[in-house]
């Protein structure tokens, strides 16, 4: 029964419908406000990371991450010296509001740590080596006020590298700043700690040392602040909104759990009745008709929303900084909430065709995908092993799966074929057979059959709707013994003396 039918039958006001509409509105407003704050945080973090690359990597020219590399010992020493020099003279260089971190009134030092094998004796000329795989770590500290005026590392510290057993050189430093752009949005600025690691990666020992900058942040409330005007009032409004969202979702969870429990009780009564009067066992599909999947979806979305809102309150009060988890919780919850709107459209026969088709086609689609996945995985493993050494898109197993999925959708086909053109004849021939067979099999056969499975289900559902044929034993039973919804009249408990199942409104 739809909310309108319930109101006409017993004058039950649609409280749950009203709550769901209200909840959709406030959850969407909450997500938009969090998305704008998250966008400012991410932009600020990414721009600072780019700033650190330009400040501390010598000759950096907006290279792609991971492509900045060194090839000589002199370059490695020169870059380490350059980083130390830039760090000690940071105040005179940067245009940003960057400052050194203080702990107990003293500046935290920059740490240079080398990671290396404990002992090794390597002689490539004689094809001999003797290596101890245990890893040691040696660190030195450099304070911001320590002089390092030229580019020679020797003038700063006594530091040397054994490149034959060197795995990596990691430079750790911490800088502080304030994100002032939130003032324009009438929010209090946040204070940031940037824990920066500059890594010289030599684990491959290939003669190429890759250099990259990683950045971890800690966001907290500034200890002493003064903002003129109305800045900061939005924080209290957002906290109030989050509290209302938590309360609405908690109420929704209680109502939905109650409805699920009532459905399970009715399911048990129907099974007993059907077995007693018809001597039949209710099928699993008919039993699940009493368990409303939409209520399960709403309970899940409300639970995610409550968890995300609590985490968002922690972020706004600066107790937590895990934006990623909060984004996943709130984003997934909002998606499920909007998907749940389809439930109310399903009460109209012209709008519920999508839900009926998806529900009916799901078992066949899952079985079909399991069979297709076996073929897909076979191509993935084959491409990874054979083409991986010759093509970047097949270098790792996850890249292979992404590449083949893109090929199924017709993306980037020519570039994939072109990359294999200059390889050996055997590899080139295999790549052609591999790619042509995969594309032909999945685009012209598997994908077409997949669409045919859904189309066939859609035609079946459409045929049932036109002929008004019941699609299950339960629906056939209900169709024989209850008034039509358009009549607006359903039996009350007093009128149910001759009914089989009074809660269904069905007469025997």
C-alpha cells in the first residue's frame, strides 16, 4: 500500500514519507556544505604539495609525480644539500605563510635518514656478490638555524652514502601554516601541520634514483585567533544542522526497524496460514515479499549518515582530520538516500518499470557475469604475463583490468594497438591476435548477450503489466481476495471476522 492508500483506508498520516522528504533535503544541504569545505581543504593541500616540490626539488618543472629522477652520485649529494639549504633559508624564500614547527620552545629539526643493507660486497665485473638482507637506518638532524650557506653538503653535516647497498634516502621535515581562504566563506581558518617526506628511491638499484615528495597533514584549531565580523557563525549553524541530521536519521532508523519487524511477523503468520489452509510451503521469493528491501536500504543509508555526521562534527571541532572516511560515508549515504526516492515512484505503475526490471534481471545478470568473469580473468592474466614487459598498460595486473575494461567500452583502442607496433614480430603478432580476439569476443558477443538478458527481462515485465497477470503465488492469492486500491476501502479489524488474514485485508 502506498502512503495515499493507507491514508484513504485508515487515515494514517504519511509520517515516514514526510520524514524521508525532510531527511533528503537536510542530508543534501549537509553534503553540499561539507563538499565545499572539503574542496577548499583538498585544494589547499594539493597546492602546498606543489609548492614543496618547487621549493625543495632542484630544477623541478611541473613533472608528473614519480618522473623526477637522478642518475649520478654528484646529483644526489647536490640535491640533498639543496634541500637542506632551502629549508634553513625558508623564511627568505617562500611567498606563503610557512613557518617552522616548535616543540617546547625549540624548532623541530630536519632529519636525513639513509636506509641500506647491513653488509654487502658486490662485484658486477666478476659476477659475484655477498649481501646481508637485514636493513639498517642511520639518521642525522639539522636545525633550521644551522648555517648551510653554500650547496656543499660537507659544510652542513658529515654525511656520506654507500650507493651499492643504499635502498633510499628519506628527508623528514615539518612546516606549519594557516588556511586563510576559509575567512571568505565566513568560517574560522584552520591551522595545518605539514609532515613532509622527500624520498630518494634506490630500491631497484638500476642506476635511476626516483625522487618524490609526500605530504601528510594534521588539521587543528588555532590556539589564539581573532576574526572581525561574522566569521565563525557558520560553524555553529553547521553543527546544528549535523545534529538535526543525526536526530532525523535516528528516528528514521527506529521507524524502519519497526516496519521490518512487523513484516517478519506477518511473514510468519502467512506461512502458518498457507500451510494450514492450502497445505503448501511458501517459496523463498514469496517470503521475501514481506521483507521490504527499501527499508533495509534506508536503514543502511541512515547508519552511514549518522556515522558520517558524527565524524564530520569531529572534523569541524578539530578533534579529527580524516576527511577521506567522512567523504566516503556521507557520499555513499547521500547516494543511497536519493536512490531510495525511487521507492515512492514505484507506487505508480508507469514509473516502477526500472525497479521491476532490475529486480527480475538481477539473478540472471549475476550468473552471466560470473561466467563472463572467468573469460575476462583469463585474458587479464595472459596479457599481464605476455604483454606486460612491452606495454605500460599491461605492466601490472590492476592496469591490465583497467585497460581491458576500457577496451570493452571502446576507449583508447588505437593508442593500445599503436604502442605494440615497434616490438618484435612474435610479440606484435601475439598482441594483434590477443587484442582482436578480446575485442571481438566481449564487444560483439558478451556485451550484446548482457544487454539481451536485461532486454528480455524488460519485455517480460512489460508483458505482465499490460496483461495484469500476477507474477508470483503470493500476488495471485492477494489479487483474488482483496479490494482494489482505487476503492479507498480496506477491512478494519471489526470487519475481519470472516477473513483469512486480517492484516492482509483478504477474505477466505
